[in-house]
């Protein structure tokens, strides 16, 4: 029989009383424990305040046998009295029913029926041959209220033997009928001060899963260093999240497993919505998180879809937290897809109304779009927007008014200028495709039998006419010629793309010249169509010219290049290279690295929200018939194009920023420079600022790795780490598993390089190519996402119309009013920071106890300070008049790689992770 203290010594009620007074409570019975059984009876009397309890010892499984407190004065070890403080986060905005539920929850916890906790020692119990353990229940509330209204704290009292050792893990069992969010557990009473168990996780109800959750303390251990008492728990915790490739995943689960992209189409709804599976030999692709839904009726290889607004499964801890839910998932995205876009469609009524004059576009920012649909009432305010889209209500009608995009805010006509077109290749939303022109003549690598002669129509004579008297050879030797080359990537898809209604595209090459005055300008554009029997060489070259006709055909050619650039940016550089390629790293990290592994602790902030945003993208954006297909040139072939780019272009070793710049010829190796590279164009804002961020990440990672890995043997002997890297290659990127370019993982240097690349992709790289989408794409002529007409030729029926009114032909070639307005709304959403964003080098106050290591905390502080210094450097660069790609009359400063930002569309800010 366990000795019992008076019930009121375990808990005290907060001033806010529960629904039922304690003296009305009768006969509370504990249900069986997940790891054994316990029977407790509580009778709480009325007037005489009598309490009686009876218990039977817990019959635990194998290694976790109950250690109860002993009677004082019994002649045996009286033990140490310790207290475990359990911190739980409630909803910030609760409905009345939820508040009432909370009161009941407080009461149930107060009498010890809600949460069971078990401390597990580092030391082995010789009887059970596993970690020593003691068990208790949280009872009542800590008298001192939390500083934050939605944080609730409970306490559990323990009496542990004096030889118990240091607790290394806590097992927590949720006896409630619903889950709760555990922030952390702090154990007080052991020598050396409090011991922290950071959690930041949802604890499932035992009704959903009888197994207790394992929470480790904040000491980082390599696998070989794991204390004996928690070794088995380390292994068990990893096994619990891996799944077995069977069954449909349930919302409360934390199962990380792999699957192909087999859920993009919806053939059961419409044959036109069938899409091929991505992943496999024919269409290689990174793997996504498995959901396990049954196959469609029409296609056994395709998974059935969960349509909006129902959620797609992601492991429970990957879902958006409440603030993010309110600002994005339940607010912006729901309103966007369910209300706003249909309302826009209903208002504009026809999908093919073009902009007839530039003032039609200006009205979006000055007058707005009047949403007459009855369902649109309240839609715009539900978007919870800050600065970008404003709403005005008048006579029951909603007015959707767009903020003026940054690219035209200071200079309405900047988009017309050639130097602005070129500047955006260095400082726009897609600054990662420009390459140095290294060889001439330019040749295609595509099969000539299928795609015609490989030689480009860009000749030496054409180019030298545009080089201000410089020879082609001299321009190449002095590294003054650059290229945006979308020829080989797009040509295999052009015929299919042009068969779609309202879509016309070319495969393009654009040559840019860097003048001695330090200005980059486009000099020639080659537009190619697939070969035909009558025209095996279907290529045309456009140059600026000075007559009116050439001027307008040049504008149309640039629009086609911008459309190609927008598609490649969205489908390859943004979606594929950051979102999709990051997902396998996240899955492998959870499956193979224990939460006490130092590399898990390093990577964890960079994994936040990515699986959820990717699941939402599969549901609404990249799916068959989704926004990307509707708004970008490749249409229904968008994801197939993304797969081809993965097959032909993606390499992990080239995702490092210095390696990518060298590969593109935009930098050369230079050991004297901080990152070992020197830029070919010094005034290349993305690269110049990116290298500062890269070097800061690299220094932080190298110091972190050096702290935990004393020599190369410690890297090769780390079984979890080696399994993690193998799984990324063999499962996550299995279609590329045999490629020779995968980095080895044999040394601290190898590990630092791999981790720096992953963190850069999740933070700086994604920020640079995401948060400028509305600032640059919000003005349709600057960056059309599709073009609806080919450029009129002299023998075309459209040519006379073009000669008579070139402006109208230009505008009618751009996206329609409906297409443009919808994609602007989506770009605004994708460019938005949530108020709970966690930025690079910053620490969430709720995660203060993430690691118990003073030296690491000092290194992190140094990393954060360096990022603050970089912000000052970037701000100074933006004021330097010599740097014309980031300063000048009407030129928006380059701020996409400034670390910090407020919420909303700011055109700056580097979140830790791909969170939007």
C-alpha cells in the first residue's frame, strides 16, 4: 500500500473555479494505465472534508517498474521529494464550449485523473535491467499563475530514492478524451537545479493510442553516448514514428513515411483531371509524406483525394499552430479558395476578358474589383490581410483593392525599360537562372531527330550589332555575355502547351550584355517552336531595334521570356528545389534522428510547417485543375515539366550557394574570399547578400558540428546519422540514389557541408525566391505568368491588327482579367509572413530550453549577432549609389535577404523554414 498525503497538499484551486465544486465529486475511478494498471478511488466528503484513497501498485511492462515513495521513519531510504511542472498551451481564442471543457479538464487534472507522468533515470535498475522509474499524476494548479493567458501549468509530486540518478526521460500519458499541446516539463528538486524536458508537441489521448509519449530532457547525446537507462527509449521513440507502409493515416498520428506524388489528379471526378504519378523511372521526383488513402476507382495507381476544406494528413506536430491557422490556413487560404476566387470569377463572369488598356490594370490598385456575388460579403476581411489587400464595404458589396506592387511603386514605367528587365535577373524574384555565356556558338543538347538542328539562330553577326563595338570573342573573354536559357527545358513541352486553349509559348534564350558602365541589358531573344515537316528550323531572333514595329515585337518577345521565367521560377526553383526537395530531409530527420540527437536539435527549427504547406499545395495549388495549372503557361503539364527538371538538372551538391554560382559561371573560385568565391558581377544583389547569409550559416554549423564531433570517426560511427543520410538518398530521393555526385558523409567537413546546404535551402534560398512574388509579380505586364498569343508575323491574319493597335495586341496577349486577378491574390498570400513567423537566428520564447549546453547557446548568440550585422551591411549596400541594381531613381532596394520582418507582405525576412 502506498502512503498517501492529504489531497489538499497535492493541489490548490486557482481563483477561477471549475464547473463543479470539488465537494460534489464522488467515486472517481482511474482507467487502466497504458504501461500497466492502477486503481484509485477518491471520496471527497462535503462538510467534514474527509478524504480516503486506495491504490494498487502499477504493474509496468518490463523495464519500467513502479517505484513508490516510502514511509518516513521506516528505516529505509526516505528518498528525495521532487516536483514536475507540466506546461500546457491552450487555444488563444476559445469558444464558450471549449472554455467549459477547460474547466472540466482543470478539475479532472486537479484530482489526478487527467495526466500520468513517469520519470525515467539515466541509471539502470538492476532488477528490471532498464532505467529506474517513478510514477505520479499531475494534481491541481501551481498557485503562481502563468504570465501568458493561454499557458496552463500543472504539477506532479514524486518521492524518488536518493540513488535514483538524473532523470533522462519522462513518459506522459493523456487520460483525457482529447489531445493537448505540451510545451515542456520542468523537474525541480534534484541537485544541480531544474531539469528541462522541452516538448512542443501534441500529446494524443489514450483513447486514440494507448502508448505513452516519450519526452527526453534537453541534453544532446550522440547514439553512443546515450545513458544506459534511456537507450531503449531512444530506440522505441524512433520506431514509433516510422510506420509500416500500411493503413490510412489518422489525424492524431505522428507517422513519417514516404510515398510518390500520386494524389495530384482526380480521375474519379473528371477524366480531364487525371494526372500521371510523379516518382519512378519514367517521371522521377522526390518523395512526399505518405497519407495512405485508398486508390481512386478510375486508376489504381492514383490515390484518392481529400478535397478542400478537409485537411490532408500530415504528422500531428507538423500542422500549423493556432496563429498560423488563423492567418493562413483557416483564414487566408480558406477564404481565398472557397470565397474570393469564386467571387472574382462570378464578378468577371467570363474567363477571356482581356485588359483593353493599361488603365484597366491600374484600376485594380486605385478602384479595386467590385465583388457583387452575395457570397463575397465579408470574404475580403476574412483574409486577415495587413498591408497588401484592403477591403471596403459599401451597400452590401465588397471592394477588393490591391496594394501597388513594389516594382512599380516608385516608377510606374520601370517594367518597360530593358535595364529593369535585366536587373530583375540579378535582383528580382527569380535571380537563380542567369548564367555566364561560356561557349559560342550556342547548341542544344536535345535529340536532333526529335527537335531539329541543335544550332541556335543567335549568330555572331546578330550579337555583335548589339555589343557597342566590342567583338563577340572579347565580350566572352571579359565575361560580359550572359544567358537566360529555357530552350532545352521547355522545347519538349511546347507542342503540348500550345495545344491548350488560351496558351501560346516558345522555348526561349535571352542574351544579356554587361556594359563597361556596369549596366546589364538584354541584346537578343531567340524564340523557338517545335520543328514541323515544313519548318525543321522554327526559330526567330528578336532585337530591340528603333522603329515602332520592332519596338513592340521586342516587348512581346520580352513578355514571352518573362512568362517562361515565371513558370520555371514557380515550378522548378520555388516548388521543386525548395518545397519538394526539402520534404525528404524532414521525413528522414524524424525517422532516423532521435530528438536528443544534436543534429536533430540543430535542424528542427528549419523543418517547421513545411509538410503542412506542401500538403496544402498538393490540395489547392499544384493539383490537377489547381491555381498553378490555371495561371501558368505549362497548364496541365506543369508538374511533368517539374519532374523533367528534377531528372535533368537537380543535384544535391549544386544546391549549395557557392557551388550553384560557380556552376552557372556567376562566380569563380577564390580562396581569398570569405566563401571561397568571387562574383563575376559584383553588383549581383541575390548572390552578394546570399553569400553573407550562407557564410553565417556555415560558420554556425561548423562550430556546432565541431562541438559534438571530435574526429571523423565520430561521424562514421554515428549510426543514426549514417542511417539518416542513407535514407535521404535511398528513400527520399530514391530516383537519384545511384548518382555519383551525392556527397559522402565521412568527416566533420562532409557533415557541415550537407547541413549548411539543407539549412540554406530552407531559409535563405526559399526566402529569396518566395517573398518577392507579389512585389514583382503583382503588376501583370512586368511578369505575366502566361501568354495567350504567339507574336504576329507578316503573313498572319493578326498582323494588321497588330500594326493598327500594338498596345491592344500586347495586352490581349497577357493573362485575362480573371487569370491575372486570381494569380495576384495567390501571389499575395504566398508572399505573406505570419505573425508567428520564426526568423533565422531568432529563438521562440517557448523554445528557450531547446538544449542544455552553454557553449552551444553562446555560439547561437554569436550567429544571431552576425545576422544583425549582415542586415546593417545590406541596408548600407541599398544606399550605395554605385550599386545600380539595388539603388537609383524608382529602384526598389533589394531586401529579400534581410533577416527580420514584420507580418504581412514586406518583401523581406528570412524564416527559419519553408513555412508558406
